[in-house]
C-alpha cells in the first residue's frame, strides 16, 4: 500500500488530519529454525513486504486505531489494564505498554495501519506490526529506547499480551533489517553480523501453502517447553556447568538424559542440536560460495522440522517433495511451521519450470493456488518521509 493512500484513509477517519508514516518489514530466514529460544544462531533478513502505519499523538489518553486490512476500529485507554480484545490491536496496545515500561511517555494517539505481508504465512506479519509501532511511538513520544529495546518490547508483547513464547528472531529481523543483507545473529550474546547475500545464479523464492499458521495457542509453546525440559535435565546432571539452553548442550549430554526425559522431548532436542550444526555448516558453505551445500542443509532442516520437531503439515511436505523432484537446490519450511511458506533456493534456469510445476501440482492436489513470493531483502523499521 502506498503511503499516500494510508494518509488519505487517516484523513477520512480523523477529521482531515495527517500523521507521520512508519514502516517495518516481515522476514525470511535462510536457516536456524527454533534455535532462537534455544540460544542458538539464526540467519534472517527483512523482506520488502511489511506493515505501514500513520500515527499522530492526539493529546489525550485515548488510542483510536483502524486496521485497513481487517476493516476494524477500536478505542482504548493507553494505560488501561485490559486493553482491546481484537488481536491486531493487542499488538499495538502491548507495544505501547512495553514502551511505557521502558520509560517512554506514550500518550494517546490516532493511527491507521495496513500491510502486505501475508497473514499467517510464517513471514512474521505480527513482528512487523509490533516493530512498526515500537519504532513509531518511540520516535513520536520523544523516547530514547535503542533498537534492541524495540526488539524486546515486541517480543514481550507476544509473551504477555498474545500468549506466544517466541524467541527474538522475528522482531530482530524487522527492526535491524538492511537492504540486500542477511544477518547472522547469535541469540545468546545478541551479537550479529550483516552478510551480503548475492548468490550468483540462484534465487530465493517462497511458496505459500496458504495453510494459515497461528503460533499463539499452538504447539509452538510446547516445543519450547520440551527444549527447556531437556536443558534442565542436563543441568541437573552437571551442577558444575551453566546450562541455560540447549545451546550449552552436546550430543553426549543428550545421550546421557535419554532415560530420564520423555521420548518426545528427546526427539525435539535432537532436532535442535542438529539445527545448531546445520547453521554452522551453512555459514561455512556461504563463505565458500557453496550453494549446493547450503541447499543440502536446507533439505535436512526440513526433514528435521517435519519428523523430529513435528511442525510441518501434509501440504508443506508436499511442497518440499515437489521442489526435490524438480531439482531445486534447497527447500524447507520457513519460520515456526504449522503452515505458511517453504523457502526455496532455486537455480535461475530452473525458476520458471519450478514455479509452473509447483503451482500446477499443488492446485491439482489441494484445489488452492499457492502464492509465489520472490524474496527481495529490504530495510528494517524506519520513518517514511
Ligand atoms: C516463530 C517465532 C520465532 C522463531 C521461529 C522459528 O517465527 O516467532 O521466534 O522461534 O518461529 O524459528
């Protein structure tokens, strides 16, 4: 959506006024899934698609908000204890409260917002919304929170107001994204590096299964709990070591708790330890420009997410099978799982044939046209002049 259109809707809703426009993107992730809350590495980048909001402080304590995409309107008091019920406004409400906790004097404001990140596609539309308001409200209310605090405000919103115990990858990617760059983030130390991503001869393309994923209330939190159970069991065996997350555990550690943890928890942890190794393998391969190896690791991640972590679904597995059949270099579920997109590393010369084949095959089997999204790595949270 163009900012002029957003300003026009804002003027229509709020007596001809104009506000300041902010934007924040969704994200992709090359490799490193479900590693963020295990203290591991992730490899995300921001995408061109995102959320845009017009915001204007209104001098009262009331927030008046309109979501163009869902065509819903709500009002609430900025310091209200309960806040609005509708999920899309809870993100805005939660972020405002989190900023207040971090010392920003957020008052009432009027806002309209809209986005082009497909909802429930695993591209983090919710992080885009949180980051957009974290950035915009901090700017408009004279706050001085750092970009990292914006990331944490978004994550805390998920935990406290939405019920999803997510890691920090999505909000991080949305706030810190840079055009043309992927980011390798160490989720334990929070150190990160920008990585130019120009795979000569290959492209990244998402195939949206259109199976809507919903992480709040989903088994996502159960997966996280399994990982924490295993880490605690290992800590109990080794009081001399500091085991905060599975990042601190080895394959031998896992072997040693096989009889004390549930088979399911062990299976989840097996995926996470494997994913830790795969992220490192992909880093090496990227340095060498070995995209065949990157792709091989992506398929392994898919298998792990599907069989051990069990966050796939029939449709995503089918998309993965078709990619393999077509000779696509790498393909896997992207994001939390339970629906959404696959991310595919495709040779330029195979692109047209793959898109045609995957579209036709998926339509024939599920009577839905999958959405093809070419990945363009864009910028993070910003004010739009
Ligand atoms: C969701 C969460 C992230 C991360 C991914 C899986 O997108 O929000 O924190 O855990 O799933 O890698």
